[in-house]
């Protein structure tokens, strides 16, 4: 009986390994069934990246306008009045919460 078991043991072990890897190929973290979730996550991250790149470009333009070589008087006045809380007598102030 033991000899009969020893002849089928490698085949049974191989079958168990194939079943194990097949199971994880479908249901694992990077498995075939998780593809839709990965695609949705990738799309969300791409949208966030696009938003952050637009925000960064806006900040780079504003920083460029504040440099000594190309100082924008309007932007400087806007920042100074915002930081110091001063406004002109004919200016309208609309406060928004951020």
C-alpha cells in the first residue's frame, strides 16, 4: 500500500501546486478578477495627477510673476492686501472660506 502511495505522491503534489497557483492567478491581489478594480484605481489616479499638474502649473506661473525680473504689480498688490488685510476705499471684499 505504501509503495502505491509513493508512486502517486509526486503527481498529487504537482496537482496541488497547480491548483494553488491557478487559484491565486484568479483571485490574488494582481489576479484576473481584480483587473476592473485596478483599472478604476488607475483612472482615478490619472485624474488626480491631471488636477495636481494643473495646480502646479498655476502656482509656477504665479511664482514667476512674483520674481524680481518679472514682477507683476497687480499680483503683488493682491497678495499684500490679502496677507495684510488692507483694501482700498473703493474696493469690494468678498470673503470665501477655504
